[in-house]
C-alpha cells in the first residue's frame, strides 16, 4: 500500500539577510518545516539542494540597499506537493544586465530536481524578483 501524505495545506515563511550563509539558514528552516509535514522526509534531499540554489542565486544578484532581507516561503499542499519561493526586493544596479533565468549550473540543478520552476522579474526603480520551484510527490506516494 503506498505511503499517504498529509493533505492539510501548510506553509512556513522566513526572512533572511542577503548573504550566502542564508542558504544554510534556509535549509535549517526547511528541515523544521518538513518535519512537521507527514511524509515530508520524502522531499528533504532534493528540497535542500533546491532551496540552497534558489537562495544563492538570489543573493548573488546585486541589489541596493544591501541590508534588505530576502523572503523564503515553503508551501506544502496535497496532492500538489512542495513549492519553494524566494523573493527579493530592492533597487536594481544600473548598467548591469540581469541574469538569464536559466543561467548558471545552480539553476540547472533546480531544473533537473524540480517538476517545474521559474523566475519572475519586475522592472522599474524598485525591482523585485521571485524564483520558485515545485516538487511533486515522489512516485508511489499518494495524497
């Protein structure tokens, strides 16, 4: 009989500094979140790699002022699975061409490990970005 995941929608939000060490902090928050979701352990390995890459991608993008925080959201809903979102808001650096959404080995890893992912960028004086990834329940696991 396949393992059944909890169908209660759950989410957890945290704000972190714009620093590469925030990838480690996001993994810690993710572990706590998944520990509270029945069957959450089946996402752990891929989700930790994905959140690390999404946070690293976000903090490498230049923003001013640098002290602004990034926001990370974990959301689990059956049967959809796990969604990870990383938000960044700030003044975009002038004269710098934004990264292509699919650029870099880190986002290649996100593409391989997730069922879907994307990046949304706004333009203007106050810019924001969102990078996200969706992880479907592993095969053999039903809601």
